[in-house]
């Protein structure tokens, strides 16, 4: 094994916080996954495996017992134990915390955690939850005494976990986080000694960093530059279908966009295949709904929305806009592959049928802040990474208002009844029926225009061995030095 090596990972954006509970971005999670561990995680094949919990057992429909690893410590020396697990899970679901943590809705089936002994806990839910274990793969375990001593504001800047890397420095002005290997990591010392996450918003700059050797792993790799990198002997481009879906959210309460026929006109005027072919070099697949086809309960008989500009023009007239209409689309810059460019192309496509679009391009911190504060007044372009492989993750969090992840407060009673029932039962066949109903309601209401499932590409320096994961996470403890 080669050691004493530095690895630089470039992502489109910097972290928004060092508090693992207080964000909803994969880019932030990828940094904090190096510092913290969860009770369980998905391995590279997307199977759930023990992590800080060495085993688990189902006690009843509403109780799961976890046996914890012995001898694990947080980086500052505090012991990992049942107290830390209870604190972490109950912190996430604290009903008195305002504002609630962004992922709160994922965990609201948890009622409380019982400590059986120092290395055993029972997680008690208020209902049967078919996705609890999958959700726990994304919940990092925190040090309760450290937070009590230092305070939450300090903790949000200076993290301390049980993970493979220790925190060194966060240079927010330059979008740079520096970490160093945890020599006593319970899972074994990582091959990487010094780890740097660098925010590089422009895809061309991430490509140049690969070429000049200042970047070793570049996320959100621009597909149009794939041949250039693959031609270099020391570099390669690797990829995988992703749990991330890209969509255009619509404020259904807006005076113009509350018109359902207009929303359908918009959906038929977007040529999704053109976006995939021209902006992503074929790396993507059109979506029929808000969930990727590999997930449980996605009905393959429901086809993607057809590109039909003539129908779009007719629907626009029926909506009361024979002379066209002006709308706004808010777009992030650098967070998703070709996000700005795709939104400008969507604007061009919609313009051809008389839907005149003002594309408002914003830096990611401003964009995600507007998302959290429910400030989108018309339309926005964003992605949703669903690592549970189940529709529940999206339907309950995105389409039941109010919710931190429902930034336009869309709500439909019939949809709510279907998805809440599906989230409360373990009957797989009934859940499939309910999610088909939910998808058909979604397609009628169109609070989103579903665009495409991402196919994630990464530029990689061959001095490192690493395979991309469908859940978009980067576990540097899985990176190996090339021989």
C-alpha cells in the first residue's frame, strides 16, 4: 500500500455547513462522509451493510435493535456508544427545533431511542416504516458531549466524528476543505493521507485540473470533454447511472402557473432527449415520474412525457395564452452537470412555442438558500438524490406541504392519502399499487416537469483506484492507491 499521498477531489460547490444534519446537498455530504460514520451504509453494490452498528435485528414491526461496535472513539477522544446514537437520532427528529433540519421528513417515523446497554440501542418507530434502515444509511452519528461543550455554532464549523479522516481546515473564502487520515480508524487506515475537497464551479476548470495534475477526482464531469480525458494515458472517465433525478419544479400557487394546462404545455415543449444528447453527450435517460426506474414500485408501463410542440401550442391557447406568456426559471450554476447550459437550452425550446423564459442563473449558495426558505415564485431547476431506492423518499418529502423539501408548498389530498398509506405498511404489492396511483396523480398535476435520470461521470487520475456509486456518494475509505 502506498501512503503519504494527497488526493484532491473537485466538486461544483463548497460545503454549506459542517453539521451533518443541517443540509440536504450531496456535495456537503461527500465531505462529511469522510469525517463521520452512520450505523449502516450501502456498499458499492448498493447493499446495506453494518458500519458503526456491527449487527441489527428486527424486534417487531416498530422496533429495530442495533448492536454497536466496541472501542470506537470520536476524533477528539469521546467514546462512541449508545448515548451518541440516541442523541444523534433524537436530535434529528426533535419536534421543538425550528427550523427543522432539512432531512427531518426522512426520519419522522422515529419516535425515540431506548438504550439497552452501552453498546445496544433499540430504535422505536411510531408506525411500521419499510424504509427505516435505508434512511439510516444517510444519518451520521455525532458526539453529544463535544456539541454540549463547544456549542452548535462551533460544531457547525469544526466537526469531529468517528470517520476515516480528521478535520483540519475549512477555507470558506476559497471553497476548500482539508482533512487528514485517521490513523486509528476502526475500519483500517485509508490509503489517502491528505485529502482536499475543492469547489470548482466550472466544468472546464475541473477538466484542466485533471490535465495539469492539481485535481485527482472530478465530480460532475462535463460529458462533452470525455474523449479528451480518455485520450490521456494517466487519466480516465468513469461513470454510473445515478439515484439523482433532474427536474424543473413549478410553483402551482403562482397566478400564472397554477393553470394546469399551462404546466402541461411547458412539459410537452421541452425536448428532453435533445438535452441529453446535446448537453450531456447521451449520459442520461428521460423520466416518466419523480423516481428513477431502478427504484421499488416504479411502474414501467408509465412512459415519459412526449415532446410534442404542436400539442404544447394548443394547450397554451386553451390555457388562455394564444399570444404566449412570460415566465421565469431559476437555475444554479455549477452544482449539476451542465445546469446553466441546460436551462438556457430549455428557455430556447420553450420560446419556440411562445413561452418566453427569463433564465435567472444564480450561484449555488444563493440558489439553495432560496430553496430552503421557500422563495421560488415561479420555476426552478434542481436535482433530487434518492438513496433509499424507494418512492417514499420523494413523494412524502416533495408533495406534502408544509415541508422543508417542498419549496413551493404543493399539496394534493388524494396524493397524500396514497403515499402516507404506502409509508405505513409493509405489504409490497399494495405499496406498488399506491405508488402507481401516486405517479398518475403526479402526472396530472405536474408540480414538477420530470426531465432525466442522471448518469454521473467522474474524471479520475489513474494513480487512484475507485469506482463510482449509484448513490452519488464518495467514500474515500474505498479509494485505493494504484500499485
